[in-house]
C-alpha cells in the first residue's frame, strides 16, 4: 500500500519548533509499523484549520494526488490537523473512499485508528464530533474574553481608524486629526462621491493613512466599512 502523509501547524511561532518534526516522526513510525510505503509528506506551516484541506497550499497538492489514484492511503497524526469540522471530515473521507483511499489517524489518545473498518469509521465520526465541539468551546471562550475586555473599555484587536491608545496602552481615545479625516470621508460618501474621489481629496489635503502613505480607493473603502 502506498500512502502520503499530511502535517499542519496553525501559528507562525510553531513553524520552527518541534511540532512539525514530531508529526513527521509519528507518521513515519506508523507507516513502518503497518508496512505501508510512505511516498510523500505534505506540510502546511502556519495555516488555519478553519480552511478546508483542499484550500490549503500543501493540502491542495495532497488532494490532487489522492484524486490521481496514485496512492491508497492518507496518514495524519490527529483529526484536527486535516479537517475543520464534522461535515468537512466525513464528506472528504467519503470522496476518498470512493477512490479506494483510506484514512489512518496515528494518535487518538495513544491509539491509532484505521478508518477502513466499521469500528474505525464509527470512531472517526465520534472523533470528528468531539473535535468540532472543542473548537466551538474555544471560540466561545475567546468571544467571552473579547466581550469582557470591551466592557472594561480595553482595546480589542487593531486600533480603529479615528482612535488611538491612551497613556495606559489599553483605553481608546479619539484622535482629532483622524476623526477629521473620517468625517470628511463620510461627508463625501453621503454626497455621492466615489471612493477614488475621496482618496484624491485626502491626498490633496496632505492627509496620510495610518502607515504614512497616500490613500487609495481600497484603503478608503476598508476604513468606511469598519466605521459603518
């Protein structure tokens, strides 16, 4: 049996760490143990698991190889390395199985899962549901944290145009120059001016964006969208 492996880390600070190396070692050890010929490993570094595997740079190559019929199995370390939710997982596995390609999960609580058997498929469905629930809980905790910080007047994400940070580095206060520019954008938009005309007027007045550059219609559109 010929197989390919897939590894992924989600944040840039993991790229140079041990996570990818550990995943590679685990899939190689599993292939050796099962007598599977590992013909390649696809690695997506600093790529979100929220994207379908076919939308990731290396994931797309893996899917293309699976569809070519050149391999009979895909090996991953953990379920959430490859799939974003239950539907994505099961739909992808169904399409792979129709091509005679099976999924092997190296590590589920210390045990491996071969999804070609009925028991393995049942475990796969359960794993996918658990992984989705965990992601949902993480999103809920993050949203709760953002809500709490907002209620305390703390900054959430990027400082919006028209505002700046107070001396405490947390509280948002109005930036008079940016507020004036923002007022001009809204006034011109309300008067029917195009985004290009607004950008041209800002540049004519010597107003620069937050990066100290001249305005473009795209930058104006982005600011107006956030301020809406």
